[in-house]
């Protein structure tokens, strides 16, 4: 899932700092989310999916490539 989150963030031209600010955490803490070094709570995952404009279920079930292609096209 960290790869999915990172790819969507990059696709939307958002920085780690922007997402960290939106989540109320440090950029370093957010970096740990994208590197897979921290467990995500469902609440935080919901917030990330809202910021990225992607359903939470898609982050849980779709492949990183499928998500990238879907959201790249619109």
C-alpha cells in the first residue's frame, strides 16, 4: 500500500510535506508511511484517501499500477 499512496501523491503533484500538513503530522512521520515503516490506522488511511481523491477500498484492493492508470486518465 505505501507504493500506491506514493504514486497517487506524485501523480497529483503533491509533496510529502503537503500530505503531512493535511494529516497533522511531521513530514518525517509521513515519510515513514510511504516507506512502509509505520502501520496505518483505518482512520489515517481514510484521511489519506480523501486527500488523494481515491476511495479507501481502492487503496486496499487495487494494484499500484491499476490505481496509477485509473487516476492518471482522470
